[in-house]
C-alpha cells in the first residue's frame, strides 16, 4: 500500500489571555510559572511520541506547533521535541516546521532560538494592525508589537504567515486596506485571512458584538481578494493566500487528506493502515493529558472511519482548495471508487457548485462562496 504523506501537529494549550472569539482548546495560565508547565508538558509529549507505532519508512513531511500560544515555550523545548521526532520517525529532507507565535509574547532571543533549532516557518497571530480592532478582539499586543515581531520574522525565517481577520465590528473598507498594506510592506509571503464568526462556547457567543451584514462582508472579501491578487498572491484555499512556492505544506496535507499524528492536549490524529483509516483524539484538558500520559494513556476517543465518514471528511478538506482535486486522489486516500459519489457530484453540478472536467473536481466561484451548502450534499446519514 502506498501511504499518504505524514505530518505531525503538536498542541501547546496555554495562552496569556483567552480571546473572546476563540473556540480552540486553549487555557489561560493560572500558574504563572511557565517553566514548570513547559517541563511537565514536554515530558508528556515525549511519552506520546514514544507510544506511536507506525509503518517504517514514513518520514515526517511537516511539523506544526500550534496553540494556544506555542511562543510561550522556550527554544529548548522545541529542540527536544524535534530531535525526538527525527530519531523516532525520521524527517523528510525538506520538512516544513512551523511555530505559531503571538506578537504579545514577542521575544527577540526566542525567535532566533526557534530558527536555530530547525523551525523554518512562523505563523503570526496578528489579526489586525488597528489598535481599535485589537482592543475589541482583546488581543494582548499593540500594532507596534505586531509590526516589530513580523519584521524580525521575515528576516530570519524561510517562510512567514500573517493571520488577519475581517468582518470585525465597525470595520471599514479603509481599515481592511490599511491592514493589507501593512502586511505587504512587511514582506510576508503568506496571509491567512479569516472571517470573524461567532462560535459556541465563546465569550462572543454569550455577548455577541454587532458584525457587518452579509453584503458588507462580501464587499470586504472582494477588496481583500483584489488587493492580494494585485500583489501576486494566489488565493489557493478558502482562507489562505500565498506567493509562488509559499503555500503552507502542512495545511495542504490536511486538505489533500494526508495522514497526521496529533500530539498533545485535545490533538487529533488520522492514520491509514491496511486499507482502513482511524481517528484518535487526546485528552483535552492539559492536566488530564499530563496525568494520563504518566500512565501511558493518551486518548479519550478512538474509532475507524466509516464509508460515509470518509466521503464527507475527504470532501470537507479537498473542496477548500480552489483548484480542487484529481478524482484519483479521492480513490487513493479513501480506498473508495469515485462512482460512489456520482449522485452527489451530479447534484452539485446541477446547482453550479462544482466543475468536473478531465478527471478533476473543483468548486466554482459560487461553490467557494457557499462552501457549507456544497458540503451538505456529501453529508450522508
């Protein structure tokens, strides 16, 4: 069997302040002794890495340290983890290693340290360069700190992503254009632009702010696309824009339904083995994760994906790509014939949500705009 590329996601669950829109598995530091948290948690992560038993000759294609705020941890912790992964599985010679960083925890010495231990890509959670919007989003950094962190990052890392958000409360078109202008002036090669949405179990869900209506949001989105296209950024995925050869390889592996090991509190894994695909999720609370890891227990849920699960999950990922996917990829990654979704493909074509041509399936502009409606077609009971 030819296995898909293998990636690793490692979750660092702590942050200084929980943002009101955030529904990720992140927890504010209660114990301010970061070093103690770092040591105990890194020890647990190492135990989980040792626990994996996968097929030989599957080197790691990409590593992503996400959070939370991974930049709270020292370069030493990441050096230990990267070396453990290399010694356990081996790393591809072009392995992309990303760390998420918050400009509010900007530490010049740490940035250089991350590079020196092998991290070659940084993703900065800036969200906006506008102080008014940063305050509404309860971000802990200022526009000046954001610019300082980003300017250093582009000097020392091979690739840098800047996260920005749009459709914010009272956000004008000129505000959006100013954010884009500042990001481009910094010289980043990748921008992830997220529409602010109100998610359950967040502060904004309990106390929702006044957001732009759909028409205004669409107008902002058109501005973003036009500005970034003019700057030679390709809109290659729902929320991602990149210059040539600067796409996020780790996320591309998700969207192409590759395999990945999820390590850390709340992290999810997807693994192919002997024609079957399994999912595992780790204990979500960091304290539970550390406690159970000491007893060599890491997962609170494990299951094999059903045929319907495979179809929906593949389409949920692959249809995020604006250029879509080859039909052969569907068959390789799901072990199902493409004919199994002939009915759904026909319906999606009739609704003008996809194009199926020369063995390739891709969302239309309409399909990209109404992606949730498109995906519902492939959601079987």
